[in-house]
C-alpha cells in the first residue's frame, strides 16, 4: 500500500436508497515499514439522483478510464483477452445506448453519434485500452512484458492513467526553436514528419524519433552530429537546446507510480521503430484493433443497428 496506489472494488447494491446522499466507508489495515500496525478509515459522501442525465453529467473521465482498464485486465486474466476486449466494447455500446434513451425525442432520433459531455472522449479512451499492453491480443507483446504491464495497471493511480494508456507526443524541433513545449494532441504516425524529431512519452520509456530528412544543423544541435545514421545520444545541454533538456528532466521525474522513464533514440526505419514507437501510437490501426476514426464509425453503426431511426 502506498500513496501512489489505487484499487478497484466492485460492490453489488441490493438496497433501495432514499434521501439525497449516501456514505461509503472503507477501512485499510496495514503494517508500516517499521512494523507498526495501523488502521486507516476513508469515508466519502456521494449524491443520489433519480436522473440518468445528471448521473452522466457527474462522471469523472479519468477515474472511469482507470476503472475500465483495471476491470478489463482482471477479466482478461480470468476469461481470456478476447472476452475482456469484447466485454469492453459492449460495455461502451451499452453506456452510450443508455444515455441516448435519456435524451429528448428529437436528439434520440439523431443520425449522429451522440456522446455525453463528460464522456466525449470515451471512444478514444476505449481505443487506448484495446491497444494497451495488458489487453493487446497480438504476438507483439511478450508474456513478461504483458504480466509487468498488468501488475502496473492493477495498482495504477488515477493521475497516472493518461500517461499509461495514451502516450504523449512532443515536437522536439518546435520545442527547441520556440523555447516552449510543443505538444501534439494526436498520436498518429502521420504526425511524424521525416524532417522532424519527436519525443514519445510512453510512461515506460521516452522514445526520441529522428526522421531521415532532418536538417543537419538541427541534428548537430540536438545530437552532436549532422549525420542521421550516427545519431546515438543527445548533445550536451546548451542555451540553444535547453528547452529539450528541461522537458526531458520533467518527464523523467518518477511520478504517478510509473517510475523514471529511460530515454531511447529511434531512427526512422530502424528495426526497433515498430516496438518502441509504432505500437504506442494509439490512434492508428494495429494488427488487432481499429484506428480511432474507424472505431467511432463502428460504435455508430452498432448503436444505429440497435436503435434505428423512427
């Protein structure tokens, strides 16, 4: 037990609640590092509402993301990866279908995919889960790597969820040129310009992807050599490349229970590119999962098939 651990507990409810709120209390009995036995009590009061619209409006996406991942990982260990992946997709469809039934008739009959405001990113969240190391069903993930990732996930704090499932992508050249962090909101291979250098934060390691057409002066500034084939390590910190070093130092801080990320340099077209970069670009299509746009279309078709326009 640590301050960076979070566990998921499912409690069946067979009671009809009345009033405006109810309380949940959890007790943890543990032993400190010096052998002292302690009891910690957690109490939380939650609001009650008969309105599903209000319920959807109070959803915490980060906590939902964390919970869905842990439930799916546990189900994968028990029933197999395929069952866990199918259950995750069906749970998503049921969630969106239930929300649709709460809407006014005009919105209910809309031909568009209607998402709750607090769950606008739910399809992307599920896409990242399906492509994560604990749930990927292809042969690219070895047994040791999968087990390690599952163990990390099962006690992953909510604050570390996004970093674990959705690696962040940074434009290194812009970061150095402008002197401030340049973050790319879309993690797709299409974002990797051969004339650029990009930093991918997977939460496990930091991958510096180097394109084949990067300007030699830029390569020298960042890596100490103008030849892309000789790029092996970063150039020493200077005033001109300080923004990159500052970003690395921040990302390598051991936060969110994920430890300190090691930097690896990956040249475009190198043998390691697929395992260190490609499989972490969650919006792209993989061997066993659709791209994010295609998954959105899949959800839309399924929901339309279940609830055709009247």
